[in-house]
């Protein structure tokens, strides 16, 4: 069993809602952004439960990305609101993507996106985020 944050210490709290007498906040999903770029990158996904990363890999491929979401197809469906660790199998100019932590979101009602999983990014390395933002900016020009 591999522990999450093994490479670096990482504090992780999975929050989907805050309910109290003063607050009633639930996790809402952001909609597909126009700055989404189509990109296909193979990856391995591992579910996380109680800060433990599953040893069972789930293979997949990204279909598109924006600054906060990864849209992908996976070999095995991942239930909504599951915490996951994504390991992209991609290197460019001596830079390989590090681990990306995300939460799976509910199925998109758009029929053209059936069978897709939306991963909402919760943690990503700064260099990876900078590279992703560069791609998005170049694609929107």
C-alpha cells in the first residue's frame, strides 16, 4: 500500500460540503470552460481512500483539459466524488508531469460527453500548471 504524498509531505482533507448553523455550502461543479483544449495523454489513475492510495491502477486517456479540469475516458468507471491520483505518461523538453491529485465529478448531462469522466484538479505542481496554462493560451490565440 502506498501512502499519498510519499514524495513530499502532503496534508489532504476531502471536503464536499460544510453544514452548520451559519453555513450551508456544498461542492458545486464548474461547467466546461471555453478555454478547454483537446489533448490526448495516456495516464494511470489510482483511487484514494482515507489517505491511502490504491495499488490497483486504472488506465485512461485525457480528451481535453482546461485550467481546473481534465476530461478523460477510463478503462473502469470511477464513481463521482472519488479522490484520485493521476500519473500522466508524458514528458516534453526534459519535463515530465508530476502526480496530479483530483476529484471525479458527476456525469455531464451533455450526450456528447457520455462515458467521460471529469477530474477536478485539487493539487498540481507549479511547473505542470504553468505548462498547462501555456498550452491553453497558445490554443486560444
